[in-house]
């Protein structure tokens, strides 16, 4: 059976796995974005706090994904929980780092002007600082998403959802007639999803970032 015949006979399962893969990455990115931006806001004002946040999330990213999921299994079991926790933790670094950089790059004159018209700290943050820091934050989100697309495949080790299951089945049955087809289908599926997500982020950037800031 060639690759196209395999796709024809297995497309339903592949679409289900692709949906689960995209869904878990999207949900983890929402959580990672919220946590990452909050950490960036909390630590951007002081040098040591920003360095601590960046260093901590950098250390998390250095832990091999297979080891991370393996360590989480005894704590939360198999399936979705270890997948969500691991992906959320891995997604933090680019968002935290870019949020700190973006917030520190806001023109102090604009902050002074906001203070001058009586804006509270929260209002200034929401209406002035975060919108101006949004371009680098969005870049961090894009980088995190691309990383998580690949890392999510390892979730199959813990019976997690996604296209990693297709790849693992193929690797476990190397030598059989569909083994390479499974590995190729899972890999190409992840690449296609990564490209679709990135295209969506480009569109979001065009809709939310003023042309002058976008350059």
C-alpha cells in the first residue's frame, strides 16, 4: 500500500488525531499565554525579577520532553493531564521573555502622559502598555506554538491525544507495510497544523497591530 492509498483508508482516524493535536496545543497556548503575560507584567519592572522569571522558564525548557512527561505520570496519571501540564510549562519561556522585553520597551514618555491624565496603574497597563507590548508578545506566542506542535507528539508516550499516536504506532511496527506511511502521515500532519496556526497568527497580527507599529 502506497502513501496515498494509506491516506485514503485512514483519513478519518488521521483527521481525528489532527483535531485532538490542534486542540490540545491551542488550549495549552491559551493557558501559557495568560500565565506568561501575567508573569511578564509582575516581573518586568525590576531587573532581578525579570531575570529570575526568564531563567526559571529557561530551565524548564531544558528538561527533555520525554523525561518531563515521565516524571508527571506518577503524579497525575496517563492521558491528557501530563500532556497539558508539560506543554503549558514548555510554552512559557518565549511568552515570558517577550512580554518582559515588550513592556520594558514601552516609551516612558507615553507612560508619563498616561499618568498625567489620571490613569490608574491597571488602566495604564491595559490601555497603553500591553497594546504597545503586543507585537513582541505575539511573536513569543508564535514561537511557543511552533515548539509545542512538535513536543505534543511525545504525549503519545503517556497515552496523550494527537498525531504522536500515529507516529509511535509506525515506529513500533517498523518493517510492516504501513509503518513508514504512519510515521510520514503523522509528521506531515504536524507540519501542516504548524503552518495553519502560524498563518492564523499572521492574520491576527495584521488585524491587531497598527501598520505603523508593524513596520
